[in-house]
C-alpha cells in the first residue's frame, strides 16, 4: 500500500484530521496573500498610529470665573 493510498484511506476514515491539516497548511498562505492583495490591488494604507498620551496644552491655563463653590 503506497503513501497516496494511505492518505486516501485516512481521508475517508478520519476526515477531521485531514481537514485540520489542510486548513493548517493553507492558513499562512492565505494570510500572506490577503495582505499582499489588499495592499497592492485595493489601495489599503495603514491608519495613523493612536496617540500614547493626552497632549498637554502649552502656557498658563485661563482662570475660571463665575463658578463659586
């Protein structure tokens, strides 16, 4: 019994194992090709990075009036 015959037999006896191998082998290829396709053909550009902290205003702050506590 050759290798291909064993693979075919296992495909019918335990299809979940063969599907898990197929999905596991195809995932990196799909991931890389999706990024390439999106960047080159759909015009995707990365968004601006989010700020890490709140910008502190320069100079003195105005004094509040009319709010007596």
